[in-house]
C-alpha cells in the first residue's frame, strides 16, 4: 500500500480556508477532528453544533436523552449540554452562565440567564 505524507501546517491551513462544510467533514473523518483544534483555541470556535458539544463532553448523540420523558425535557437537556460544554469543565461552584426557560401555556419561552 502506498502512503501519502502531508505537512500538518498545510493540512490545517487547507481546513481553515475551506469554503464548504462537506470538505471539512471529509478532512475530519480522514485525520480526526482533534488535529484541527489549535492549542488554546477559544471554546466558542470549537463548539458550533449540539454534536460538537456532545463530543466535547463525551456524550453520545443517541444516548443524550435517556431519562427525558417529554419534548420539553429533551430540549432542556440539549441546552444544558451546550452550557456544560461552554463552561469547559468548571465545577458547579464556580461562576458560569446557565439558561433558564419557562414552559407555561403550552409554549416554550426564554426566561433569563443568571450568573451562578
């Protein structure tokens, strides 16, 4: 089998300057997503989707809703996953933002965020 060698800097540069999401997906599949994460990179630049947040926390996309009986609880769990990932492992005792929602009259509305 023939091997292909590529410089990491050129690979990362191609990834960062690629216009399509599909090409980034292919590169991540071939080389692993971790190779494209720069040391000290901002958490906001790493987490763009719920899947990114689940991967950051080591939670499976298919198991994230275990013990969530209603659609409201499932949506609330997804938001909690985002908040937990964005805290970057800070313990609950430290300051961080947490979203609060209100589910009244069959609606789903944003209430407030609070510094805990």
